[in-house]
């Protein structure tokens, strides 16, 4: 790779390190082409970008954004999943994929600028996604209203029956 190309890759990684809500560093050694394609597809569906990186270029980029502690995880075959919109998606997809493909090793992660261990990445994966949390919040807000409507419907039904009985008695 020529120097201008390397500089472009470092700039891109620096931008991604700075802007990502979360990222997960993995070792993909042992995954075949079909498995990598499947993983990339699942990550793409979740809105996550997955890049295989050169360790030296990733180290330079991490140093540029003052994340020197992250460089210890840049050894061996390294790929990074960047979560731009949802902080949970990279962890969720990678942990789920690693359950079926044991050769995929999660090394560490970064969440809101803080380095997190493999165990914390796995626990992050258990958190519901933003969409799931919003759906639960709306459902809990809707439940009391639904209950109120049901109560009122029951009372109105009873009132209609009473009125019908009075009408029948007078007729």
C-alpha cells in the first residue's frame, strides 16, 4: 500500500474512532469467506460497518484520537465493527454470531469513549435495542389508556342494558 493510501486509511479510521458511539474489536482468524460474508451481511442489516484493519494503521489512528489503551488489542488478524447510530448493535450482532462460530473472538470494545472488556461487550449485547426500548415505553404508556377505555366500555354496556330493561318494562 502506498503512503497516500495509508494516510487515507488512517484518516478514515481516525474519523470512525471519533464518531462511533461504540465499536467492537475482533479476531476473525478461522472464519472462511462464506462465514465472513454472512457476518458482514448481518452487521450491514443492523447498520454497523465492519472493517478488517492493519494493526499498525489502527494503532496510528487510535493514537491520533488519544486512545492509546486501545492499541493493545490490535494484534493478530483484527477487524472492527463500528456502531454509528446504535451503540448496542455491534455487540449484539457479534456476540450472537460468535455463539454459532466459536472461532470469532471478541477482544474488547469501546463505548462512549471508554474501553470495555470482552465480558462487558457480552453484557452490552443483552441490552434491548433502541427500537425495542421505545416499543416497550410506548406500550407501557398505552396500557393505562387501554384499561380506561375497557372500563368505560364495560360501564357503557351496563348502562345500555339497564336502559333496555327500563324500556321493556314500560312497554
